[in-house]
């Protein structure tokens, strides 16, 4: 039985606007559009929407989902098996993180002792959920070059990145324009240009602005300390403005 767009949105729990957008980009077009303009979705449409949402749950960009699902070789059952495998892996990582949280709480209460290594069990930085955003803003070539550098980072380089974020979090209560903050943010600027590609001052300032404009970025960065994203945004903007004079 055909469903109207509002009925489908309510069933799935997504917005009508999202379904309209999927239609506009050719990712999920309704089986039929009536003369009065109503979009009608079939059972097959529902199956495809489920596939799309599985891919989105795994942080796959819409462009890649479209390319995959529109291919003549696309196999729904094979895709479902792959979804299952990847979701099980994701669940395993979440279980590890939950275990780490539990141990950290006990550690803070003085019930157990944790090693430094145990404090970070379950974190996985091998996949960047914001890569689609970066590709839109800076292009595939820049991101691919950055990814290649990330993949080849030595343990010392990875440690350096972590230390910079930790340092910035520890001084986030000072003015972003202070000498202390500007010295620390220059380390981040140098680190980006050394390890992840070439960042102009404008790109560096734009990246900082993205930290607060997109709540996904804010949430991720603020794991190091509440307000760190805002602090970095302001410090990066001031650094770029001063260096650009």
C-alpha cells in the first residue's frame, strides 16, 4: 500500500524535508507523484530507505550511497550482511567504551586503579565522521592527501596531536587572544600544516569557525573539555587575523 511522504516520515522518524532532499538528489524517488503533487512511496521504496539509513548509520556520505545503490550490481541481501558485520563491529567498540566509562567512574571513586592505556581503550580514530564535510569545503584532493598523511603518522606524531589538544583544553579558561593561547594555537596550526596538508590562514580560520557552527564538531572537540571548540575557534580566528596583517 502506497504511503504519502508525511506518513513515511512519521513511520521512520525522519523529517519530510529529508525525504524531499533525497528525492531532489535522486537518492530515493517516490514510486509515484500524483497530479496534485503528492509523493507516494511503495514497499520497495521503504526497503531502499532502510538500506540508506543503514549506510548513514555507518557514516557513509550520501553521494557514495547513491553511487552504490544505483549500481546494477547492487545486491540488497549482500548489503544487509555487510551492514550486520559493520554494526556488530561498531557495537563491539561501544561496549569497550562503556566498559572504559565504568572503570573510569570506579577509578575516580578510588575503588580501582587504571593505567594510562586503559583510560583510552575503545577509542577509534581510524575513521573520520566529518570527512564528507571536509570534502565539500576543501575538495577531494586535499582530503585524500590529508588521509594519506594521517594513515602514515608515526606514534610520536599521533602523541603530539593528542598533547596539543590536551594543552589547549588545559588553558581554555584564559583569553583566546592571550600570548599563552596564541602560542598553543600556533602549535596546532603548525601541526596541521606539517601532518595533514596545507592550510592557508583563511582555511585555518574557517576550520575554527566550523568547530562552533557544526554541533557535531563541537561535541567531538568538547570531549577534551567543555568550551574547547569555542576557545579554539576564537584563538584560531585571532591568530589568522594577526598573521594576515
